[in-house]
C-alpha cells in the first residue's frame, strides 16, 4: 500500500519552464507519440527568442524534445512551430505505448479482387475535404442539454424514460457491410440528382 507521504517523496517541482533536451527531425517521430497540444506565448521581453526558435525549427524541420512539469507530474513534450506559433505537444513516454508486435494483427490474408474493389469504391464515394467544423462532440452536446434541463428544473432531479438495453453484438461480415454501404451511398446520390428542378419552356 502506498500512502500520501510516499507520493510526496517523488513530488516534482512545477518550475513553469520547458527544458529542451534534444532537437530531432519531425519525420522521425511516429505521430502516435503526440496526444495533447498547448499554444506557447512569449513572456514580456521574450519576443525575439520566441521568433528565433519558431523560425529556426521551421527552417530545419526539427522538433524540440523537452521535459515539462505540469502540476506535480513530469511530461515528455515536443516543441514545434505551427501556424505562426510555437506549440507544446505532450507526448507519451516509450514505455507507455503498446508494442504493435504483441497484438494479434493479421499479417497476410488472401483478399478477393471483387472485395478489394468494393472497399476502394466505398472509400472513393465517401471521400471529402477535411473540415473540422463538420464533426461534433455528441457526448458534450448531450451533457450540456442535461445541464440546461437541470437549470430549468431548478436543480431538481429529472425523470428519464428507461432506455432499452443494447442488443448483443454479433460477428460482422465486413464484405456484406461494404455492399450495403455502397448501395446506400448510391441511392443517396440518385435521390440528390432527382431533386434538381425541371426546366419549363416559356409559353409563346
């Protein structure tokens, strides 16, 4: 059993500094290591140093690997230029990541040409330009709705209708799902085309 005193013995001082230890090529770092970004601002009188670090990192395509203490925990982090600013992005330590080699991942499976064509066709039909505003945090929006209802009810408990228990999951036939997705995508496109207004000839 560990007590509070034991944790205090390894308590790290939050120095509010970012201690850069190495500069490495960004291309060498697997994106899986990065997980939480913060914008960095220069302190008063630090504009020149900020710009020098930002521009030199951008020119050399490097990332500063740093240690930073937030509250009482030490983090590994990358300092990199992004959109005219310096970003401190928290990183996983190597021992926090699972070795993909230990996972049961199929290495080689024979895939039929028809199945592969079906998959690539589905990807093509659902391809779009990246638009981050398109995606919403459904959980957060639902939580805000609950909070608003509680405020309206004066903090009283809200009666909820009992939810149906989810159906047990079954093994999914991916090929069948792809086929259904293609059919649904195709029917949506036909419906969209059928909604174009008809052109009428003007009466003489």
